[in-house]
């Protein structure tokens, strides 16, 4: 049996902050503490670039770390919509995508 769910991906980099706080940590706190969403995973990329075209990659010669991160989670559509609303202005425009999925429950 399958259950209708919603999946979300949020694209960031390790250097992203909100105020003095790490953006990844803030997002994880909201997803865990406020919404208790299912299946949160964070992927760390080895390279990537965004709309500005600046390539960020793992390199021994660079001391700063700005590698790409992808936060992926899923839950029931109402929970996902509430979580997205709570994230509000934390996520830059165009950095969050979502789509309907089927979750196998039996």
C-alpha cells in the first residue's frame, strides 16, 4: 500500500548563515523541533555552482569551505506546507523545490 506524501529539496552551501547562526542548523532545528518531519537527510556535494556561476569545490589549496548542501525531507503534504511556511525568508528564492511522491507503507 502506498501513501501520498510530499518531498522537498533545499539547496544551500556550507557558508550560508542567518545572522550569527548556521543556516543548515537553523533549518534542521525548525524541521525537527517544530514540525517533526519524516526522513530528513543532508547531502554534501563535492562541487557545484549557483546562479552567479561561481564554482565551489573541494580543493586542498582553498581554506574556506563553501561546498554545496542539499537538505531533503518528506512528509504528508499538510506538514510539508507548514514546514515550508515556517522556513519563510530563510530560504533564498529558487532554492527550494517540492514534488508529490508515493511512500510505500506496507
